[in-house]
C-alpha cells in the first residue's frame, strides 16, 4: 500500500467517533422530617409564654401536609416521647398516636422507661413500631432490647438510622424505672454496629438521646456520620450546627417544632448541600381528626407538657453516680465508699438538706448540672467521685480521649475552709482517702 494511501486511511479511522461516554448518574436528594423530646405533651402548653405551640393533633396535620409535598420523605424521632412524670394514660395515647403517624424510626430515650422495664417490653418493644437502640441491653442475658438500627430508602437513597443513649441520661429517673437494663457506652455500641450499617446505606443518621454536649462529642469522635438528630436536652436549633462534616439538628422540647432537613447527594453519594427548616406546630394548624378522636377524653393533667422535663445534666463536665465510675475504677471507688465523702449528705440534719449554702459541699454537682433534689437525683447525694474530679463528659464513652486530671489541693479547699474544717492539712486528709 502506498504511503499516501495508508496515511489517508489512518486519518479516516481517527475521525470515526468512539462510543459516547455514559451519562453521569443524576444527583439525588433525601428529606428527613424529625421530632424529639415530645415529653408526653399531647396538648400545646396553655400556660407557657407567648403563643401556644405544639399538640400532637396539630403535628399530625403538619406531617400529612409535608408528606403531600414530599411523598418519599422519612419521618424519625430522637426519643423521649413519653412524659418524664410517668403519666400512664397520656403516655399510652402518645404511643397510639406515634403508631398512627407511621414513623420510619424512633430512638428509645431514658423517658421511655418511666413506667419500668415490663412496660417497655409489653407496650413499646412489642408495639410493632420501629424503635431502635444500639445501647440498651437486658442486664441478665446481655441481649439488645431493640434492633440497633433500620435502613430505609427514600428518593433512591438508602438511609441507615441508628439510635443511641447513654447511662448519664438515666440519672434523673428512679433506679426502679431502669432496673434490669444495662446501658452500654456509645463507643462500645458503635464499635459493634457502625461498620455493617455503613456498608448497607448511603447516608448515616444517628438519633441521639445524649444531649447537646454528647452530640458534639459523638460528631468529633466518629467521622462519617452525616446527620445527628438530638433529644433529651437543649432548646431548638434554628439551623444545624456543623461539626466537621456532621450536621447536628435538634427540635427542642415539648413538640413545639418539627424539623425538615433535605440533603443533596452527588453521584458518588457524598452530601454536597442541604436545606433546613424548623417548622412551628402553630396554633393556626387545624387538628387532625383521627388524632383528635384518640385524645378527646384525655384531660390536661393526665398528659405531659413542655414544662415537665427532667433537669439537664448535659454540660461539658460530667456529674455522675460513683457506681458508674466503679465499673472501670473499682479500687478507687472502694476507697471512696470507705471515706467520709460517701456519707457527706447524711451528716446534714434534715432541715439543712435543702440549704443552698450546704449543698455545694455535701452533694455532687449542685447548681452545676448535677444534684437537684432527693426525688430526682438521689444518686448524686454525698460527695461522689465527680464532685472533686473534673471529669469531661466525653470520658464516659471515650475515656482515652478525655483523661481525668488529679485533684489539686485548691479543689479540696473550696469546701474545707477554715470556717468548716479548722486546721485543714491537705496531706494529712489526702492520706485518709488516697486512691
């Protein structure tokens, strides 16, 4: 073949177009509608300041409208749906309403245990509703009380939804309420369940009953969670707080708001943007007739309200019962149990046990996110481990990331003043409680 002919043939072949590249998969969106910390508030609070917001019949109307607007949204709840004050008839109606609203996932908070473990087994776990918790176990068998997570699909996106709570959340409940329950740390729970869940979903959502600081700790320590929806403590977040690549959302107490979060994902499943609204459950919303029929005969006193929340323990510093410390620090806890600190509350005469001047030095964490009163926080009476040791809240689940410093002499002298402990000698007193 002549050289010229060969060159012409090559040019001709080069001009033939190859196969067209496959079109890139379209970007996708997924919408989450979220609630939490309902606190048994069937009705809007009639005596709260401003315009009353909330009420489950109005919430139902709002949810129905959102579903009409976005048919494939996911509806989730971060927990504490029942009243903190164990209002049985109202709490049963709350469960019936949640069933009617067809939630896609509901985290189990501490307040779900206000009626005890038998109620949890018979009326919550057996309800057929999608309750989840990766942290709650039967203390005798070690078995999980609920599935740790669920995977739902919406808008072509697989969403993994996992529930967490920690032992600190139960501090405001009587011990009998959660007898028979073992609460594993969040770190232990996630070590067991996070990787299989990541493999099964495109977007990872954690429903959290850890409170505000606990949510921040979780986002800092566990990268790759796209969304944390929080309950248990704190007011509503008007806009998500971003910690690393994680969005922290919270609807606040009493069912006054429903949150709506829409995530945009690229072809690879990476979140590239989001849009958020905190929707008020406004007085102008009509009551849903089906929910209204369920609660028509229910008086206000038989239900929870926005006012009936447990005191918040969610600060940066941990105030916890010494029994909790003993799980890992047995010798130190045993030394504490033999000390006068372990009986510091009992030495107060009855008339002084509510004295605001005595409590800072005879109870653990008074006015600092700890002891409140004998009814709600009996395990924080006396001078426990965390009264003296400044324990970061993160130490509860990630102890190696948040070590505890030794107690300094200045800390002891805050209570052992010349007025109350004349002649206080730090070295001499430390020898009595050394651990």
